[in-house]
C-alpha cells in the first residue's frame, strides 16, 4: 500500500495527527452512559419500592379482613 493510501484511510477513520484526542471523547461517552444507567436504575428502584409498599398495604388490609372473618366465625360458634 502506498503512503498516501494509508494516510487517506487514517483520515477516514479519524486517526489524523490533527484529530482531537479520542480518549477524551470515549471517556465522556462512558461517563454519559454511566449517568444514564444510574438514572434508570434509580427510577426502577423507586417504582419497585412503591410497588412493594402498595402490596404491603393490600396484604395488611387482607389480613385485617381475615381476622374479622375469624372473629365472626368464633362468635357464631359460641352462640
């Protein structure tokens, strides 16, 4: 391959001596992706917490209802 061909290929893929440092761009991209991932994780965990709290409330109400039924059955049996 000629030297001009190698230089032309290097320019196409951004490997020219005048090109900005790709390590900085890569680090910036990685930081942005990490921040986005962290935000989505926080969002998902928040909704998971809310779902568990609502489930706990529903189970508590169900347990109270079962307790009342148990009391009624005990009262009917004693009478």
